[in-house]
C-alpha cells in the first residue's frame, strides 16, 4: 500500500519514523536512556495515530502497546 504524498498521514508517518530512527541512534550511546525513551514514545504514539487513520489494527495494537510500555518506563525513570 502506498499513501498519497503530502497528506496528513504521509507527514505523520515520516515524522514518526524520524523520531524512531533518532531514538535508535541514542540507544546505541550509553547514558542517553531518557532521550531514547522519550523519542521512542513520541514515534510510537505518532504511529498509533497513523494506524488509527488507516484503520490498521496491527499498527494500532503494536504501537499502542509500545507507547504504553515506553510511557511506563518514562514514568519510572523520572519518579
């Protein structure tokens, strides 16, 4: 499936992918766990929105669970 260019979901999926790629880059450097968690959370949350726009249950479930797990990690890290 290809999406039309320059639509809301098109921008959302590319921005979300950039957040996840940046998170992976920070994951490879020791001492940046906070940034990794936050960027991963934002990317997964945005991909959840893409899944909702596309009515794609696999994307929704995968990224909603990842968003919840990452949010739990963020809360534990800062509390």
